[in-house]
C-alpha cells in the first residue's frame, strides 16, 4: 500500500479533500495545524514523516510504555 499526502478542508464537520477521491474504506491520518498556524514540512521532513507512517502501517511500532519512557525527564 502506497502513501499519499493530500490536503483538504473541514466543511460541515467533514473533511473534504482536494483532487481525486480516496478509495472507500481508506484509513487516513489527519495532521491539523492550530488555528492561525501553518503546518509546513520541507522535503526531508515530509520524507521522514512518510517513512515513519509506512513503518507504522507495517506494524513496526513500539509499546506506549517505551514511548513514554523516552519522554521521562524531559519537561
């Protein structure tokens, strides 16, 4: 399964995407900027994000305890 970066807008509580519609039943991840804040990725950051999402799709994830352990002491 390939990954796409697609933009859209929330209209009447639903996400309306630009361009070709997604296949019915597609699973999506939504990254939404705060109200007056732009969400901009350079090409390297976009490549890293897509690679991380592909890892997750393949089940290459860590347990939540491991994740939270990484954040302990940083705050």
